[in-house]
C-alpha cells in the first residue's frame, strides 16, 4: 500500500496497477483522484458511487463525471461542480440535468461547446449566442432557424474562424461573412478547411486585397492579379519579407520590391530573380540584414575577392557562404572564432547580422570581466536595442 500511495500521489492514473483490494481503499482512491480526477475510472464500483470520491474527482477534472455511477451522474450538486470545472462534463450528466437551465448555462459559460449536450428545448437564441461567443465551434450544434441567423454566425466566426465550416449553405455566399472570415482566418487549419468548403473566398480579388496585408500567408492563395499588384505585395513584404516567394515573377524581378523584402528579411534574396541575385548593391543590403543571405547570391559575386571583403565588413557570418574566400578573411575569421570559443560563446548563427567590429567589441567587453564572473557558456542571446555589446553587459 505504501508503494501505491506514493505512486498515485505522483500520478493518479497509477491506480490502474493497484490490486483489486486497494482499488476499494477510500484513502488511496481519494489521493489518486485528487491528483488526476479521471483516475476514478480504475476505482472499485463501490467508490464510483461514493459522493466524496466523485466530488473530489470532478473538482479536479470535470470530465471524470463520465466514470461516476448513474446515481451520481443524476446528482445536481455533483454535476454542477463538474460543469463549473469543465463545461464539457455536461455530456456525461443525466438527461434530466442536461435540461436543467441553471446547470446548462453554467456549462456553456465555462465552454460554449457544452451547447451540444444541452437539451434542445434550451437552445434559445440567447443561449446560442452565449455559446458561440464563448466557443465559435458551438455553431455545429445550432439547429433550426437560429442556424440561419446572420448575427449568430458572425459572432461564431469572430470568436473562431474555423467555425466557418459549420455555417449553413444558405449563407455560404454572404460577402460580409466571407470578408469577416478572411479577416479573422489565416492559420494552416483555417486555410485547409476554407479552401475546401468555400474556395470562392480565395478567388475573390476584392476580399483578398482587403485581408492579405493583415494575413501575409494568404498571398500564396491569392489570384494572379493580386500577386502582381505592387501596392499589395509591398504591404505584405514590409511585414514578412520572405512572402516575396508568393509574388509574381515580374515583381520578383522588381528592384524596389525586392530591396524592401531583403531589408525586412535578408533571406528573401533566395526568391529574387537571377538578375537581381547578381546585383552587388542589393546583395549587400541582404547580407547587412542577415549574413546567411550570401548563399543565395550569384556564384560570381560569392567568389569575387572585393565583394567578399565588403560582405565580411557587414556580417562576419557571411564568411560561411563565400566561395574560396581570400586568405586574409580566413585569417580574420579564424582569429575571431578562436576568441569567441575561448570565451565560451557558441551558436554563431545568432550573430548573422553582426559586423567584425561588433564581434570584437563583444570579445573586448567579455575579456574585461573577471574569469570567475563569466558564465560557463552563452547559449541564449539576442541583439539588444543598442547593439550586440549590450547583450553581454
């Protein structure tokens, strides 16, 4: 028993491994359900009908009501405790309590999706509005004329864009709903479901032009005319430079568009046209933002000695992506590397936009700290507002 007591205090579900006699032990089972309410499923049936055990279980996890006796699943006090902890526990309550307005509203207030377990007689417009305001997916449990209520559907979508898939067919082509859905959406789950159920949203140029600036990831699904619209693409890449990949070929060859993209994220250079990848000034701007951008430059630039020197002065990390770097840069890079390693500074990719001078300042500042005051290693560091040196003060 002592072993099982220790086990259930750590993990209540360990009760499943107890002997049949111990599963009847009040104290042991009580400790188990206090740690994990759903451990009651492994208790002896006699304790599943014990009001103290069941109350402790549902107070820890309301859905533990599923394993209570039929008698206690019809106990108003027990069910009230369960739905206060987790509204979805209403599913396991006796039908008479699913029709109890007070209990049903308490469940819906805790989780709107509890609407699916309430008696249909309680699903009035006000109750449904409460439910979808709390959890948009409750829309799947709305029936009759309320399901066609535009305000109800809008509220559900505003709370959870994925609720769009539960709207009635009659409202599928409602432009105000489509606009709201597109404005609220954007997750991978949302895109997958809405592309399947309402593909017209992604073909509508007006809707896409309205919502893409707030949801850059939608550019990939936009009509060709949107992907070729300079104003829209400019607004997107100012937020997410690598969205350049979803722009038209024409804009990926537009110097001003690509410059804005690499200034936001140097790695956007990979999506530029071949001609622009051979533009020295543009590549330098990308490298200034992120030294790793050099890997996407034209090979001729990556092996040009003078250009290598210019890149290195903007980002010491760009050395990794040079083709046959000149010896002087190799010497400087290896010296910097030795000094960083001596000070236990690792993860060099974190310095992708640091210049050699900034790295040297870090080394100097760190060297001036007494050895016994230095951390053994610097693992998580980011550039501070006033520069790299402040990150190591």
